[in-house]
């Protein structure tokens, strides 16, 4: 395995009795969510931000992993977090949003609520539609990282997408979407008005699977896909803490 890129390291912070697991996206790294993690940690929350297998090193490393590996990592991280905290939430960006939903489906009431940013639940682009066939023909395609509107902001992600790894995403999407009825927790979604990575099919799948009264969707009018590094990041961070306070009925004190 190649060395971890500077800034792509996992992050853990021991705080109070409420914890948050953060899940980054496909071909990305913890760097995309580090500002969010730091914001939560500064407010007294316990935070876990794992680096998914094959991420934060080289795309060739990612090519040797699959969606089952990524889910196993976040599920294990949630288990550790839940053992430390009285209440645990799961947040996610893009594919990390799908992983967050899958954790909620499998962990049930142990997950108190979810905050998702531009969650990926469907093959919105031709890349992912064709990946299962393309994996036999080519190793990689142009990357999808750093879709950000804010000048000067940059996501630490791969400039190539390993097709073999991408070809395992449909399994994760299908498992998650087919079990959305198991998600009983409140779900807050931040959706960018312009997103060049995740299209409308993912939100359609989420709305079809999660009852309207359980789902809150907020628009990020000034951000592209990686909204946690974009112009709406502060609103997302603040909104996620307000969400935690509401779900816990104000029974926690945040700094």
C-alpha cells in the first residue's frame, strides 16, 4: 500500500457523550470533511472520520478494493464510536452519504440521525453505467474530484477513477436503495443546485424510499458537488449541529 497523502489522514477526537461518524466520498479522502470534523470537535462532540480503504494514497490502491471494503471500514468505525458515546449520528458526502444510509439500515436504533451532502445512490453518469463492462477493457477514466465552485478551494482526491472499483458501486447502491424502508431516523440532506458528479436520480431514489416527514432537504445554491469545501460549508456545519440539538431535544450542551 502506498503512503497516505499529506492531509488525507483519518481523524478521531474524543469529546462528549454524543458522537458523529463522517464518511467521505468515492476517490476522495478525509480532507473533504476535515473542516466539518474540526467544527464538530470544537463544539464538544466525539468525532470519527476514517479513511476508506484504497483512498488517500493512489488510484491504483483503490483499484484493489471494492464497496464491501469501504462499508466494512465505516461500520467498524461506527461500532467503536457507539461504544464510546451515549448517542451516535452518521454524516456523509456523496458515496459517503450512501454508506451512512447503509449504516443506519444495518445498525437500526443505534443511529440517532443522518446528515447527508449530495448523497450518491444511483448511476447518474455514463461512467458508472458502463463501469461493469469497461473494467474488462480499461483500467481508469478521468477523475471526478474537486467539483467546487469556490475559487481557490481544492479537494484532495484522485485525478483518475479506477474502473474496477467503480464497477462495485452498483452493489452498494442497490443494497442501500432496496432497504431504505429500514431507515427510521430523521435525515437532513444538503443538495447543491449545480452538481457535476451526482445527478437527480439519487435524490429521486431517496425521496421514494424515505417518508416525506422524515426527510428534510436544504438547497446549497452557491456550491457544486463537494459542498463541504465550498461556499455553503459553514451553513452545512452550523445546520448539522442544530440538527443534532433538535434530535437530542436539547439534552446536550455544545460549546
